[in-house]
C-alpha cells in the first residue's frame, strides 16, 4: 500500500513559495483535509437552505418569487464567477484565493443569518455564491498540488469528491436538524464558526502555489464569461416560474449563449487568454467535462425529488426526510472512496462508465415509486444505488480532467469541472422540475413552479406520477451519458499507477 507524499514532494514548478522558512512543510493529509473542508462548506450551502425556505418566508415576509431567489442568487453567482476564480488562483496563488473566497463566504453567511429583510438575505446569498466561486476551484487545485500524480493523488481526489458529494447529501439532514432545534438563521450562521476555524488553520498550514508566471488577468474574457454564465444561469432559473417558451426565459438564455460565443471569439484572438481554447484539444479535459455536465444534470435532481417525495407524499417531516437519506449519503462516500481501488484494475474510463450504469439502475428503480411507498424498497435501496454510482463516477472524471491539464492551468481546469457540474445540475433540475410539474398537472394535480413542485396542492397520486417521470427521465439521461463516455473518454483506459509516489 502506498503512502501519501508530503506537500513538499509536489513538483517545484507548482509550489511557488515554501510554507515558512525554517519550518517543516505541512503533511499532505492536512493540506487535503483543509481543502476538503472548504469544499464541504461550498457544496453544503447549495442544499442546506431548502428545508428552511418556509421558515424564511414566514419570518421575513418574502413572496414566493422572492423565496425562489434565496436559492437562485447563490447558484447564479456561483456558476458565473467559477472560471474567473479558477484562473485567479493560477495567477495570484491558490492559497490566497482560497482564503479570500472563504473569508467572503463566511462574512456573507454571518450577514445572511442576521438579515432582517428579504433583500438583505438575497444580497448575502449572492455574495456567498461569489465567495464560493473563488473558493471552490482552489480546493481541487490545492489537493492536486499537494499530492504527486499516481495512486496517492487518485485517493486524494476521491476524498475531495466524497466530501463534496457528502456536503450536498448532508444538506437536507443538517438543515432539518438546525431548523427544528434552533431556527432557519442557523443554516447560515453555522458556517461562521466552521469557516473561522478553517480560515485560521489554512492561514497557518496551507502552502502557497501558483502557475509560476505573472501574466495579467484577461479582463475582457473574464467579464464576458462571467456575464455569459451568470445570464445563462438566470435564464435557467426563470424556467421554474415562467416555463421554457416565455420571453423572460428565452431572452436571457439567448443572451447568455451569445456572450459565451463572443467570449470564445475573444479568447481565440487574445495573447494571454483566460481560457486557452487549446485546452479542449486534450481529449481527457473535453470529454470529462462533457460527461460531468450530463451526469450532473441527472444526479443533482435526485436529492430534490427524493426530499419532496418523502415529505409531500409519504408525510415525513424535514428531519425525518433528512434521516431517510442518510444511507444514500453514506453510499456516495463509499463510492467516491472505492473508486481509486478499482481505477488501477479496470481503468479510469471503465470505472466512470460502471458508476453511471449503477446510478441509472437506481434511477430506474426509483421511478417505480408508489403513493404508499415502503421505505426500504422505494427510498433506501434505490437511493443507495443512485448515490453509489454517483460516487464511483465523479472521482475518475475529476481525475481525468485534471490529468489532462498543464500545471499552469490546473486552477482553470478545476474551475471548469466545477462549472460543468454546477451548470449541468442547474439545467437538469430546471428541465426535470418542468417535466414533473407538467405530468402532475396532467394527472389531475396542481403543481406550482419547479421550486415548489409538490407543495401539497396536488393529490399524492398526481405528485407521485410527476416525480416518477422525473426519475425515468434521469435514467434515460444517464444511459445517454454511458454512450457518451464509451465513445469519447480516452481509450484505452487510463490506469493509475500503484507504484510508490513518494
């Protein structure tokens, strides 16, 4: 069994400054743990507020549309600034951007938890998303910089993936406990002490690393891609309330795509681009990001619909719904940590395909749900399959994407893989919610916008049919992802070396 190398063993070009003159460098496990703690906070906050939304609305007197923006303000800022955050880490230092992002995220969490008006909460959530976008790309880059390429790095990436997936999975449970025992404010305030501890520890122990050059940031490219992704994310969020054919949806979608197209034109003509387009000539980078986007579009909706089914059809409380998904949360951790054991034997590509097939089987099983669902067969076992597959898939895809990048582009690729997953999840949830709402309405129920699908206004039978169709659609999307990966991911399968890496 190999040992994880210390941070000092990373290639010299990737560590721009020692930890501290005269002091031993921190152990790699400590660097990985701090980076993963930052990633956990980022992903947790995507889902933890969901169960607190009714309490937020009652306390702050927010409208239904305003409540929707508690989620969307975070998601749009997060997606829009992700690539900018990744490139800033490459140029100005991954540790520096990690600390800036974490400080901004923690301060915004404090302001959100103390908000007295709806607009204050929405502003805090948007700043949280900005902090997360600066923080998130640095987490993966710090992990890959701290550990030499090989089996040890695969295990470190698996830990990063597992913690990130666990953060998303734990959101419902953590939110339910905090809302039931304290108040909705603590779903935000809990980030403050945790963030402060991670911030102080990171200031002391994280080593600095950067690409090694002093190029200026490509400001025109940064403005275009940030605006393009932000406007596109806004358009996606509008589908929940307005549908896909409304002008309020089509105009921002078209504008976002136009801005992204203009960004590509500018990047092709810029001497020092924010995103070197040649990066996509690396098959591992382009194919892994495409696969992450498609997989994310199905996987992200799982927690949303499972929580709605448990609460609105089976009558679970928020806390009970969170507890019901604990086995699924454990499954995604097991899948993520098991992937490196299979990657040297089966190949990185084949492990990603296997994980997606397992997840598709879970989605298909979940689509058989009924109004009088049995916990074991209609929540626990299919949930375990879905999340076990998600864990097995995410680790090799992240490993493939980062292995195809030069050291100077590691932060950019990290931001790109996070953006692919976030944008895929946002688009997938919008599409799945529209499908579920339409099916519920046609079955005799009345479903509101995607953010409130299953709010209790439709019959249990109609809601169940809507949720079931969403899971069937997700199974079909995942089978399409299998085909994409078989055709496009690098072949023959890349293998992770099991030799000692230090």
